[in-house]
């Protein structure tokens, strides 16, 4: 008696010894690791674009430095990360340990997702995806803002500082950790996790003790630290909101223009700021 041939191309043997038909859904989908781009079309919103790619709204805002989702216009090109989390550009002084601490991810997760072969020698200019990383608070600074003044002053005939200040009238709520409300330290600790203590100028040295990377290049989410000066005997700290195409950068801060008052300062030159640097 002849036997009917059985095709087993699409079956697997289970742990219990039973033959089971493979489901298409049981096959692992390749992880998307490439950064893509999307151009805003009529009717698009930041929320709809995020949903199109299966991303959270925060992930898309972090990747594109979007403070006000209503400011995105038709024709604008958005960076689309491969997965939820934080997309960062490697700087000459970037350390994986610093990124892991700042964005609350594991170093090994960064290495695995980005297929990094030599973690100690990152290539400046390349992009790193920090899967499930947590970025800065995204409260909309566009609400209640009012531009007050532009400041330009000179010393010995040379421009020392040039910046614009935009004061916010929006109410501030939330926590600043161990720091007292109304001061610059409270505001920065309100914007991102700060494990150390001390006056503003001491943050530069205290952050080193906690393993945070530091440098002289402004980066989104970094802490700008100014040393002791005639204007502030305890120094000053601010939070970097954006790095702009013209080389300037914008910080948010408290107690620069008055106790408990928040402003957004776009800095075109750091000369004369008694700048110690940036904590990443």
C-alpha cells in the first residue's frame, strides 16, 4: 500500500514532541535600526506622524527638539527614530556611561541596539539610538512667553555677550528634588534628574563624582554651569533646550531675571559668561 507524502516545510517540533504549524506571527520581525525622515504634508500633525511610525509623541519631539507641537509647518522635515527612546549625536567627548545615566538606560542596551563593536571609541558625528531612554520634560515653553529684551554689551571695543531673553508668565509646578524653589538649581533639577547637591558653581565638580560626562559643547538636555561672578556669588546653572543652526543655543533657567521667574535665553556668544562648561 502506498503512503501519501507529507510536506513538513512549515511545521516545527514543539517541546512536548508535537508537530505544530508555524504561524507567520511567530517569526521574529527584524528590528528596524535605521533613522528615517518624514516631510510634513497638509493635514499632518506631530501626533499623527508619531502614530504612523508607532512612536510616542515624546520620542518624536525629543528627536526634533520640538517644544511647541503647533509650530511644525508643511514642508518641514522630521527625523524619525527607529524605536521609542532618545536619539543622540555622538560628540568628541561622548561616553556611553554618561548617556546611560542621563537618559536612564543600560549601557549594554545601547551597545546591543547600535551593534557597537568598540564602546570606548565612538565615532563623532554618528547617531546613537538609546532604546526606551527618557529625555527632558516637554512642558510647552511656548505658552505664556513674552520677549522682553535683547542684550548686547561690549568691553574694550569687543562684543562680550549677545543674547535675547524671553520671560515666561506660565505657572511652574512640579518638583525640584532637594533644591529650594525659586532658584536656578531648583529649575534644572525640575527639568532632569540631578543626584548631587550643592550651590550652582559646585555642580561642575560634583557631577564628576557621579560619573557624568562634561565638556564645552552645548547639547540638548545638558546643564550649562557658570562659575562665581560679580553677578552671582554662588554661580548659575541653566538647562539647554535647543542648539540652533546659527551656532547659538537656547537655555531655560530660573532666578536669572528674578527669584522664581523663568526665562528662555538664546546665547550667541559665551564670552564673558564665566562658563565652566556643560554637564551631559
